[in-house]
C-alpha cells in the first residue's frame, strides 16, 4: 500500500507531520523533550521519517499514527511511541491524559457522547506472553481499571468496531500467519465486550 504524501517541519518546540489529505491534522512526532533537532528527511516512499539532533540520529516509522476524535469532537487522540496521547477542546499545546502500554499497536474511541467516553486498545504480546485488547472508561487508564480485558496468543493486530451508541465493541484480531497450519493467510477471530464488563468470544458454524 502506498503511503499518503506528507510534509514535516520543525518549530522551536516540536517536530511535526501533516498528511496531505483532509482534514490536514498536525501530528506531533517529537515534543520539547527532544532538544536541538537539526534536520529531517522522509524516505522515498514516505514510510519513514529520519531526524538528527546534536547527539544522535533516529528513524520513525510513519504508521498507525492517524489521529482519532470523539464523536462530539471534545477529545482528540493519536498513537505515538506506545502511548495514546489525548487532547481536550482542540487545545494541542499539551495533552491532558495518556494511555501507555508496551507494544501498544492500535486504539479506538467509542462514538458515545459526553461524559461517557471509552477507549479500546490492542497490545502485542512478547516473549511467550499473549496479546491483549482492553476497554477503558476515560480517564481511568490503569490496567486494573480496564472494563474489558481479553487475551490471545494468536493475535498480531486488531480492528475495533463499536455499535452506534458506543456501549458495545467487537474486536477482530488476526495473525499474519496461521501457526496451526490451518490457513495460509493467517487466522482471524472475533470477540466482543461492553462497557458493563461483559465479554466473550464469537464462534461460527462451518
């Protein structure tokens, strides 16, 4: 898949990227905690962005960064370096909350209205540990506060699908390769959860 063309730039406080498609939202790739960024450049296909400071060079993969809004546009969130940064009321000077987890791969915001916002996240398993998808109520983001907590050893990525009210969510998890040998294309599974804490796996007759 061809990457969407982007531009990147520097200010005295941040390194930012803007994808050239509506609504042209700015994504902060590095904030003021990364001092003295001297130069930046994209790879030929726009897949990577490299930058250099006085002390080091670093490469950022430009994937899964796309920002998301709550349905009433009060919350704005984006995934960056294993954290979902959450901003309120279109104030992008500083995030107000964040979700952090090792190997955090993707997230979704429920379409529910204020004050009941819910976030679903997917984290990739490591070293024999399972992958997880979880649901949190904003702004209660500790693992022990998860409303839904589902694990799987056969999940490399996940896509979330909320109902219209934002009270129930389906998670479609998938492996790149079916390790059981049952399918060349990988294995998919469907599970569900709701904001009351109910959850389970979906099964289908063959």
